[in-house]
C-alpha cells in the first residue's frame, strides 16, 4: 500500500517589499494560505458547423488569501505594510512579492506585482478570531521545485 503525507508545518511563506522588508511566516499565527487564479487559461469558441476554435490565454493574475490570528505578528506586519503603502508613492503600491513553498509536495509559488485588495474585516467578540487578508497578484508562477 502506498500513501502520501501532508503537513502545514512544511509550508512557508515570505512576503517582501523593498521599502518595508520581509516577513517569513512558518506557522506562528498563520491559519491558512489559499492561492486562486483569476483567469481561465483556455476558451473555446463554437462555430455554426460545430468546429471549435481553442484560444490559449496568457493571464496569470490571481489572489492570495492569507488568514491569520488577529493578535499575530504577521497580522501586525501586514497592517504596517498596508499603512506604509497607503501613504507611499503610487509606484510602490504593487511592489510586494510573495513566495510560498510546500517542501514535502515540492510546490513553489512565486508572485510579483502584488497589492492589497482592501483591509480585512475586523471582528471583535468574546473569543479571538482570524482575519483574512486578500492580496492581488499581477503574476503568479506555480512550479514544482
């Protein structure tokens, strides 16, 4: 019998900006990371006679949703980065880079041209919560390392 294993402990993420520095996230305060592509990479056009024209679409933009504990250092760092970029020259807005590695699965995701979609919703209640930061990426490259 064969099997495979997965552990979130094998996943690391580096978020960086040239003016603010970098944050290496390896689990502390991190709830989840999700990457989703925004564009279909292929489209089919059907003619009246039934022939199909296939279009290859080059769009590699998408989103990263990073859920963190609201009291975590990563949440504080993301807020610091957001606040810096809100006041910085427009040319710096999409200067974030994200690298996500899942070593056991040999996944490597590199994103450039990254910017914040918005500030996350902010919950306050009896029990601490997670907040979800959505970062939009102009280019997401996914490979097997």
